[in-house]
């Protein structure tokens, strides 16, 4: 079975993050050794949606955490049982599957109880009264299965098994004193006793020792509507086994059931298990009408495996998926600065100073003799156009140009026309709220122990945001305080005029404006030529903060 590997871009994903994850998953799956699944850590923005719709590619599934959930564990995938199966059958199922519990479901497939080995063993020790078959609703099928019996007479209208259980080991004239209507009798090969019992309107006769039944007795049983079966067991064994035919509904636990869903985190499961003392717990599939899919025990938590991930377009923990520290990182493909993702052993880490991670993914494909499909070539080309701002960004390189030209030929793409359509769709700010703008492309950087949030919004019309500016500043202040940023920056980037308006709140706002040779007015300054957060914003801010702290020392 192929191991599952998640291909993960960064939080608040941009086009490069999502497209590179999709493309690298196709590449890894083409190698045939893993089941690579591209995922996203946030909503698809307008630009990325345009790209995926244009090339007919499905967006990756949303992954909120890579912490282990119940679904990731090798729990017991046992089918639930019906409440009317016998104790003996339940025990056989447990022995066969090496289980100590079984989930029990009703006709609508909803959980109604759980039966354990302890429940069954306790029932064997208990002293049942001789009316237990009627009280428990035991069926003739359960009795036949439990006694390995053969049905000789099964009337169409069976009498209810509501009488007492009798072993007829006595003289015929004494038998009559004990018999009552609808009794269940166990007897041997004495024809006279058999006849007396049937004529006294019993409901069921069990003949032991595999006795061949006399035709007269069979005829009388049919005439009186008495069920007649034979068993290979002797009378003692039969009388001992018959109580094992009662349904598990008689002994199962119905109240205060503790269950877990497939998407429950293992950490939460451990905590809940520590508060209870059950040996096994039913597992429910919330996405499939609460269907019972198996049982989980404490030892399943001990043997759990870590999820395997490949990071693309980032290598910083604050930008990655929640629970990353609990994963096994196999690879990192990125074009940003090397940050703070740690691994316990050497991994494949490819980091290149190019304008887009999609450029690196395309390079890997071509280097290994792999030609991307037309769709994948298209999304890779679009991501390169997006991340390099059609080579207006200072981060773009000649390698990006070469890869874009090659991919565009495969995708049969007019780069300039497509870029104009894509940027127009992606930078539309119609109906956008300040909160949505700040979430669109946000990255957090730790600079000399200062937490700096930098959001970037691309637009072809900076004027359209003037009416939102005060509300933007207010929302940024709220976000800065709630997230503990020392400074929060919003880059309003005009792609074609190649400039950004920098909106800044926090303790370093004057220092940051000075780093660009500007004076901040109403929390903002205009920065011509500034397009790249990574190459043109983070470095001067890092230098300004570092120099200030050194001067203070």
C-alpha cells in the first residue's frame, strides 16, 4: 500500500503556493511510489480561482491541521453487529477477530450499544431463571445456531418461546405435573415422553444426541404447531449451551456510551480515554450518517504513525500548517529565505533564488525527463506570471523567463493576454472588506524577536481604496493587538505602475518609513518601485530594526 504524503503550501495561500502544490503532487504521483495529495491551508483567492477555472483544475482540499486524528490510526475496522445475535455468536466473532468488544447497531445503522467479553462471561456466570428465553426475546434461529441443531418441524405460525426451560429426565406420568403451555423442553430418545410433551402444547422440543425422529412424533408436532429440532449435543451440554442463545441486547451496555469521530484529534482522544476505563470505544463516521466504522483502544494510540508532508513555497513554521512539529517532513521546495523549520534527519531541500516556486517545480520535472500535462503546464505558467508580476518584480530571474516560455508552449498560452485577464480578475477589490483584504495574502516574519505581519494586496486601482483607508487602519490595529505583532504592514501594490502604498501601524512605523527614505503621513507612505515583500521590504526592515537595537545596546 502506497504511503500518503501531503503537499502543503503556506497559510493564506497565493497562486504560487497552490499551483506548485498541485503540480508537485502530479509529479510525485507519476513516480508511482507514494499517494501525493495537494492541500491548501486557506481559501482560494480570486486570482487563483481564475487560474484553476481557466485550466479546468480542481482546487486542493482544505487541511486545517496535520495533527493525527482517529482516521490516521490503524484502529479495528470491525463491522457492527445486530442486537439480536446470540451471545455465543458474539463471542465467536470476538475470538475470530481478536477483539474484546463489539459495537451494536439498530436497524437504521445507528449505534445503540456495545457488548464486551466481560459482559458475555458475566452472563455465563450468572444464574439465569428458567424463563430467560421468553424474557430476552430469543429467536429459534439463535437456538438452532447455538446448538448446531437441525430443524425438523418449523410451523408457519410458531408459538412464542415464552415458557420455562425443562429437561425431561423423569417418568412420563411425572412429566405432566411440570409441563405448561409454550414451555421449551429438552429430552432424549424416549418416544412416550416426547409425545406427552407435544400433546401438552409446548412451543419447542429439542431432542438431543442426534436422534432420528419417529414419523409419528413429527406428524403430531406438525398437527399441534410445535417446533421440533434435533442437536448432536448430549442433554447436559444442550442445557448448558441453550442460555448462550439469548441475544446480546440482554447484556450489552446502552447508557453513557463514549464514542469518537474519525476527525477527532488523537490528543483529545487520549485526554477523554484517561477519564474513562473502557477497553474499547466505537468510532463514528460523522460524514456518513454517523455510521459505526470500528473500535479504538488505548494500544492503537501507542502504535500511531506520523503524517508525512512535503512543504512547498515556504520553510517557516509560522506560515505552515498547524501541528507541523508532529509530522515527518520529507522535502522542502522553496524560493524564500531559509527560516526555522527543523527536521530530525537530512531531507531533500531545494531552495533557489528565483521568482516563483513553480519555476523550481517545472525545473524538477524537466530535469527528470517529465513533461507536465497541458493543464499542469498552464497552472505552473500562471503561477510564475503571478509571483513575478510578469517579470516586473525584482525577484524575477532569467530562469523564470525560460521556464515560462517552455510551459507556455506546452499549455498553448498567450502569456501577455492571459496575464492581463488574470491580474484583472485577481485584483478586483469589489465588495472586499478590510478584514478580507488583510487575510488575502498575509505572512508573518520574526525579526530580532519582533513579530512583523506583512499583508500584500495587488490592484490596478489604488484610488478605489481611499474610502476604506481609516477602516483599514483601525482593523490593522485590532489585528496587531490580537496577534501580538509589534508592527503590521499592508502593501497596496499597483502592478503596472510598479509602486506600493505602504500602510503601517505599530511601534516601528516611523522607523520603517525612514528605511525607505520616506515620512509617514496618516499611517502610510508611497514607495515607487517597491513590489516584492520578500526582496524589497523584509531586508530593509530587518536592517533598520537590527541597527536600532544595536544602537540602544
